[in-house]
C-alpha cells in the first residue's frame, strides 16, 4: 500500500497536479505514516524526475512551475504536522533569496525559491528590490547557509558585487555561501566578484545549492 501511495505522490508532482499532491499528503497524515519518509520516498523522487525532464528538454518553464507549485501544496499540508517534531532530517539547509535593490524583476527568482523549497531547503524569500542590508540581517536572524541574489539588469547586477563586499566588511564572508543568478550574470561574473557560484536556471540552482550546503 505504501509503495502505491509513494508512486502516486511521485506521479502527482511530475504531472503538476496540485490538488492530488495535497490530497495524497492528507491521506498520509490521516494514515499516521512517517511523514519524513513520505517526503523522501514519495515527493522528492517526483521533483528529482522533473529536474531530469527539464535537463532532457522534455519539460519547459510551465511544467517546471506547475511541479514546483504541486510540491509546495503537498508541503503546506505536511509542514504543520512536522512543526512539533524535529524535522531537521528533511531540511537540506536554509536559504535567503531575493532580487537586489533597484530591480523589480522576480519571476525567475520566484521559480528558484519554489524549487529550492521543493528540494528541501528552508527558504526565506525577501521579494524584489531588496536593500542589501536586509539580506545580511535576515541571514543572521535565521542562521542561513546560503544567500541567493538575483539581478535581471546590468545596472543592478553590481549590487551582487556590493553584497559580497558588505559581507567582507562585516567579517561575515566565510559564514555564508553566496549564489548569483539572472540574465546578465555568469560564472565568470560570480568568480570576478568573489561569489561562491552561479546558476543559469532553477534546476541547476538547486543542484549547486545542495552541493554548497554539502548535501549533494
């Protein structure tokens, strides 16, 4: 029975079926199943397969968004049930993410945030046009592992560089892994500004984040 349930969960995520993903999560709660096992054996394989389909060119942005939203729908059911327990086993790490100040673009950032959450990260999304101090203050407040900076304009990407500089000034650079992304960014840019990595899309962002968090 559990194997069937897990398979259905995986298929719901791959299909991007939010209602079914949530309903199956409610079934798992009602049946008294180990919810950490439910996540690891039911939902995670689904989102992993979605990442593979994206890389294979079988899935595109709409499918990726639907699957990420389905994962979030399932977690919205499971998270309150896990709140009273030690859920560290399923948490890959903590990430603070946002679009840097001066830049209001957030579609790509939102997708990365959703995929990070689906991939097991505790995500603190600050939104768009975020003051650089807020990234650092939030990372300090929640004990983040990663700071993820999005910029869609060449005029605002310099704020990614400024953030790295601010961390250095405050003696915090070694405390966080800094990821950058957005249309004008590149691996060369990340290296140039002293960031820890660059991701071209949401799937590669999750892989890189897990690697930097030591959970790949």
